[in-house]
C-alpha cells in the first residue's frame, strides 16, 4: 500500500482539495485498496477546522466527493508513516523539512514537480481563485498517479 500525505499551510484549501481529488481518481480506477491518502498542514492556524467553503464549492461543482475532514498539523512521525509527503509550494516544502528534520529517504516533493511544467500551486486563501487551484491540483494528481502506476500495475 502506498501512503500519501498532501500538505499545505492550513490544511483547508489545497491539501484537502488534492486529497479528495486523488482519492476520487484512484476510486474511479479501482485502485483504492492500493493507497492510503490523507492531508495535513504545516501550521497550527486552522487545526480542527473543516475544508474551506471555496474548496467544498469547487469540488461539488465538478462532482468530486467531499470527505469528512478536520485540519491537522503534520508531525515528525508522519515522515516515517508516509511514502510520499506532497507539498503545494516551496514555503510548504521548507516547513515540511523543518518538521521532519530532514529528508534522507527523499519522500518530500512538490505536487507539480511530477508534471512537465513544475511550478507552485497558488494558495486560493489569498488569490480567491479556486478554479485555478483545482486545475493545478488535477494536473499534479494526474501526473503523480501516472508516476506511481508504473510501480503498482
């Protein structure tokens, strides 16, 4: 089983969107028994809060199931628990490395680094553009799944 933790600053916008989008993708491909997917924050600001209403609205609009979720913070133990820790931007990556202490097993990645056009996923908390965030998340999740499928089929 491949364990993936999607991570952003607050765990209410980008990381939850990526978690739900990736879960929907693997469910539709009949691969849900091969993955464990979750999400977390690098900060403590939103702990206990549900996904942002903009994330919920966008996912409902495109038919991606919104799962039960409350924001949690990444811990050092998560580095051992998960095979992939996927951040949304370089600020997330720096904070993930700080929390983990290091990345000796090269588990920490940026979601869009799996695409042909690596870049950061803008935080819709600040931009208000949940459509663009969704497009970037789908592109990244598709590329991540393609990367991983070679090892599970």
